[in-house]
C-alpha cells in the first residue's frame, strides 16, 4: 500500500518548518538520520534544535516520515504522532531498524 504524501500546498507552517518537512520526505524507508544530519541537509548546520522543533510539529506523521529522525546519541527522541515514542519504535521496527 502506497501512502499519498502531502504536497507543499497542504503544509501550514513556517518557511523553515516546510523546508524541514520537505527534507523528511527524502529519507528512505529503512534508514534514519539525526536531527543534526537533517540540519546539514537543509543547509542550516547549526539548527539541530530548531529542526527537532519543526519535526515535532509535523502535522502529517507518519506520511511525512518524522519517525526516521533520531538523536545524535542514537536514542529515539520524541514522536508527535499518535501513540508517541511507542509508535515511533514500532514504525522503525517494521522498516527493519533495530532500536
């Protein structure tokens, strides 16, 4: 089953949030990135904390895969989608990522 991903027109957020959310759509299934890696990916290398805030405000979880973003220390961080971190762990497990 393929999920329809929201388009830019569906986003209601700041320019920075939209940039982060668009980047999240590029993270492939079965892989994870850190908040720092996302910050570097959007050319804002010192903005890892702001990236974490934007990820936490993602209105389209899990269609926009914010569950694929973890902390630099390897811990999960948060998950604003339904079910919280428990759901994040389950989604990652389904993609073959052991956490």
